C-alpha cells in the first residue's frame, strides 16, 4: 500500500503498522515521535496501530545540539 511519510510516498506491506513505517523511514526507535493523520500515536501503540492506504505520517526525531 502507498502511504506518505514526511510528505514522501512509500510503498509498504498491506498489513504494515506504525512501527513498520518508522523502520521504513529509517528513524531510530528512541527519540522519535509519530503523528498519523494529524494525531499523535503513543509509542506503546506503534505495533498495534495498522496503517490504511493513503495514510499520512509525520515522523519526527529529537536532535540535540547547540
């Protein structure tokens, strides 16, 4: 199925979850926040939250520095 991750199209398996999308985006598991169709998804829900075709994800990674 096709979903948007940070505005870019990605082809993922039909039964993909938020956790799978985070991995496909190459984001680290720690220090990452995800919004699915504009709603924050708690990390505890990543493996249980299945995606649907056309879903929009924003994957944000914390950056440290000055």
